[in-house]
């Protein structure tokens, strides 16, 4: 499976989140500790998404930097990540599912307008298992989607967002509908617009770290700070100063 993180709070360097901490996302690319049977390394690409300082969730939107190589091979990354600061960041490593395409277009974060999206997990039986959900999408949207399950999940969420569905409701609905058609799916999702964060823990690891003015969510804890495990089948909704975690079972 993949690894990912999201941060909302005072502006920090990308390096302080992705490269510098002990057991950072960088280290998790070759030494993850909680893959739960979903592989051993995350070396099929990486991506960083951030909102420029003072520009979170406004015109201009986020910036993305994605590569289809292992994160440790990018010689430009340390300099880039050490100089860019943001108060809203989403970063991801990819461990590609066997049989699905590789390449930059398959690497999270996905996004459009002011949204960034990442998925850690897999949908068993994709794409056949989710044909009924694909029928809900406009043909033009389907033609734009890279042929991988994570990008398909983003298309489903984005379609609901475009219809005016609140972000938490859109994510929860997609997770529950996919699980109903493809039981045993691993559906850890991160979604942000730079001001709010929606995340799910669904058959995979997710942890949260909170301070007075920041929230960080990650597949695995990093750095010396204290983290809390998010219960399985939970929905997390946060801003930099607020955090709410609710069980998804039985959610309408």
C-alpha cells in the first residue's frame, strides 16, 4: 500500500514534514512499519501538494510536484522542499498495485480547482467491481481519469463535490458505496482544500497529531511528538484548530 500525510497549521517547510523528522515520509519509502500485507516498499513515485502562503483555498489554488520515481532518487527535492513553506500540505508515496499502470499521472496527490486528494489502499476486483459507480460519472470525466483505482476514487469524490455535496459527506458516501460493491477494500482517503481536511481510516493505519494551532494526519507516526491512532472505519474532519473523529458505520 501507499503512505501519505496531510498538514494544516502555521506555515512550515515541506522538508520539515517530509524529509527531516525521524521515520519521515522519506524513510517510509523504503522502511515502512505498518503496511498490513500491502507490500514492503513505496518506491513507485511520490507527490507533494501545497497551498502557497496566504493563498489557501483561494484563487490560484494548490501547487503539485509529482514524480514517478522513488523519492530518494530525486536530487532536486531537498533544495525544493527546504525552501517552500506552506500552512496546508498533502504528500504521498506510491506503492503501485500489481496489474495497474505506472507513471506520473498515477501518483497522488490528485486534484482540481482548490482540492487535493490522496488514497492509501486498494479496491479488490477493480474495475469490474465498481462498474455501477462508474455509470454515475459523465463520460467526459471517465475519459480524463488515469486507469487506476485511486484516481477513480478521486473522480467519484470530485463529482459529488461538484454537485455541492459537503466534503465529509462526499468522502463518506464514496467509501461506503465502494465497500458495498467491493468488500474488503482498503480506503484511507485524504482530502483538503487548504482550510479543512477530511480523512478516513478504513482497513488501514492512520494516525493524528494535534497541537493548539495545527493538525497532522499520517499513515505512520513520525518525529518525536505524540500521535493518536485513528480507529478503523472512522471519519476525521479537521481544521488547524479543530478536530472531530466519528465512526462511519451506520452513517447515513
